[in-house]
């Protein structure tokens, strides 16, 4: 695939993912119920997974491979961390929750930076479009 084709495929996947994730994040922010928050986190992980899987399957130009590989690796790590946070909430143990969610936000920022470096438009933005 050309760089432009990779960007089009990735941004299409990210558009779908962000459209589905935004209302879940809004509900997560406003929820104080641990069970609901765990369920929302699991749904967020499930929303992110197809976009990351799609990007893992594209074949970018060789000079861009590492940036895309790094993005996919961070995305997979983020999904795992989101699920760990949900597991902690389900177990009634929020002692490490702040650290896990901080890690998720850090990975998201690093992913946005990699996406912008690659040339993605949608994948390089926050859920609110900035």
C-alpha cells in the first residue's frame, strides 16, 4: 500500500472507533458505579480492538513500517491496560486504578504523536477532534 492508502485505511478505522468510543468515554467520566465503569471500559477496549487490528494488517512502505508497528504495539498495550482496569473494578480493588488509567492516557498521547508523525488525520486527534 502507498502511504496515502495506509492513511485512508487507518483514518477510516479510527473514525469508526472514535465515533463509538466518544459516548462511552462520556458515560465513563460521569459514572461513579464501579460495575458500570468496568463494563464501559470493556466496551471501550472492544471498540478500539478492530481499529488496531486493521492497522496491524496494512502493509505500509518499508520506510514507514516502524512508526506503524509502534502505533499498533501501543494500541494493543492500551487495550490490555483498559481490560486490567476493568478487572480491578470488578474485583472491588481500585488501589491501582489511577495508575492504570494514567497509563492509558499516556499511551493515547503517544499514539496520537505517532499517528501525526505518520500523517494520519483522524488517528492523530483526541476523541473531541483536537
